[in-house]
C-alpha cells in the first residue's frame, strides 16, 4: 500500500511539473495559435458588428455577429502577431483583400466593441 501511494504521488508530481501543454482541437491537434477576427458591416471596414477569438487554451469567445467582411489576426501563444489581413467571404471561403485604411482597420489585437 505504501509503495502504491508513493508511486501515485511521484506520477502526479511528474505530470504537474512537466511543460505546459495546449488544449486539443476537434481533430486531436494541439492549438499553437491565437486567432482573432473582427467583423465589419461592409467593405469599408469602418463599422464593427462583432468579433470572435479562439485562444491558445482552445477557448472560443465572441460578441456581436459575424459578417462577410473581417479583419483576421493570427498570434503566437507568446503574443507575437504572425499575420493580419482584411478578408471577404466569397462563395468558396475567405479571400484576402486590400484593407481600405490599415490605421483604422488594424486595431492592434482589440475586440472591437459592438453597439
């Protein structure tokens, strides 16, 4: 009994002392990115209607509604921006388009308030 308890404690210590692991997506892959989308009412990208974010823990949060126009940002789990682009949802998926005014559209990792 004592040996079993010691083995259990040692196993738990190894698990909790190990490196941080990230949650898994639906396919069993680990998350290594934080993805933030700010949605806009039209192609001027000036009037926000919503946002969503899937963070490195796998949590999905959102507010407002989505639309066919978004500013799509991808960050590493260390907080460094990997990419950011204006996108339009065509009939075959999201397509990158020219941002009309990147100083307005690129909000710097903000959830744009809605309403």
